[in-house]
């Protein structure tokens, strides 16, 4: 039996590890990049949808006009107000 076979096995293992790490890095980078682009596209779509919904709500809102209470407090019983309907 040969002596030094352990050194060859060790070198083969190191080379295989280096090749595996490099391949995994490039594969993971590609998959991660695709996932990031997909996530960015989905985020942009969600933002566009939210903006469109907000515009639709603003267009349909009937209460967006004048506020009748802006002038401050007004006593409803001052002035020519008929408070008794039976008089």
C-alpha cells in the first residue's frame, strides 16, 4: 500500500470544496438577483395599486368639499330659530 494517499485525498477534497463554493456562489447570485428583481417588481406594482386606489377614493369622496364647521362655534338657539314646533 502506498503512503501519501491521504494527501491526494485531502487535495481532491480541497479542490472539490473550492469548485462547489464557486459554483454555489454563482448559482446563488443568479437566483438571488432574479428574486430581487421579482420582489422589486412586485413592490412597484403594489405602490402603483395603492396610488391608484388613493386617487379613486379621492375622486369618489363626497365629503371632500367645504367644511360647514370651519367658521367656529355657532349657538343653534340664538337668533330666529323656532325651537317649539307646536307654537
